[in-house]
C-alpha cells in the first residue's frame, strides 16, 4: 500500500480527526496530521488494521516551529507551534508512514505550561523511552504516560533545551559553561 492509499484509508475511517495530509512535499515524509485527542485511536488502528499493520514505532520527534528573529517571523510562513512526529514501519507489508500532531507552544497560551498530547505507550511499548526524550528535550507532556521523567538530563534541570527560545544556564551546580 502506498502513502496515498494509507492517507485515504485514514481519512475514510477517521474523517475530520485527520486534519491534514502531506504526500508530495519535497523534503518531507508522507504524513497525516491527527487531532491530538484522536492520536491513540488512530495509532491503534494503524497497528491493528490488517491492511496496514504498523508494528514498529521507529521514532518520536519533537519539532519547535518558532522564528526567534522578529524581522524574519512575519515571513516564516507559520504560526509558532510544536509538532510531535511519529515514524511508523510495517515489517508485514514493508511500508512506512508518518503521523504528526500539532500543539500550541504552551498550554492555554501560558508560558511555562507544557502542551499536552496523549501517550501512545498503550499501543507501542517503545513509546515509553521516545516520549520521555521528547518531554525532556522539547517540553511536551504526554498524558497517561506510566513514568514521564527526564531520560537524558538531570531531574533538577530547568527547561527543555531543544526549544528555540531556551536560554542555556551560565552554570549548573557550580560548574560554569561557555
């Protein structure tokens, strides 16, 4: 099944819960964008539907769409937001596909309040580690995650360093950087 067929199957089954389809954009993997509330349902379908059988969650990535240069921001072509990107693979059918969720940079537009998306650990166990990494580095809260704690940085680290507006500390526990 090709990417267009996968997207069409998802649109037919989930309707407006699929908010966007990207198939032929240079530099981007074929993907669908899913409403956050429907993420687990869509992922379970992708895994269990016999014609799809996406048994493998290869990677979850967090992407911060923020243009920090005020002169470039009006020409950026996007409103500031975060995306969580799920790369899936089927060994059964030898196909790959990508699912995205678009989130505000901050929950309820309150700086410091992390945006939320449901955890897919109930669909793929490996999501446990991938979601912890995205939480740690990008600041996305995965609701329903069994142990959402930092995985790469110290528990007392402040902030999420892959956010484009992150300010690196001058020192950490008395150790000076830069």
